């Protein structure tokens, strides 16, 4: 995938599904999850560069708050809200 806005929409769908609470354990405790997602896009970059960029975007997402996604792309970084 090389389109940053499309990748951001996929991350939003993941986050929506993670927000759905689920029952865990015999006592019926409700569990809630969330994720900070780092996204890297690029057609020319190699796997190592894409992993580094995604890792950097993930840390940026964690620094800006919970349940966010940040896209790292050459010339464009943007964050999503929960």
C-alpha cells in the first residue's frame, strides 16, 4: 500500500474493532483494548527503512496519546485521533 490516507483508514478500522469490550475470565471481567499504530508508506524504500519509519511513527503516536495512529511518509506526518 503506498497511499497514506488509505493506510490511515485501515488503521482507524483496527482501532474501532479494538475498542469493542470483551468478557474475559470466569468472573466475567470486561476488558478494553486500544493501540497506538505507526504507519510507514513508500514505494522506493526498502524493508529496513520502512520498519524504521513505522517504529518512529509508532513512538510518535504513543507520545501524542492513546489509541492514535501516525503516518510517517516522506514530507508528510499526520496523526489520527481516537
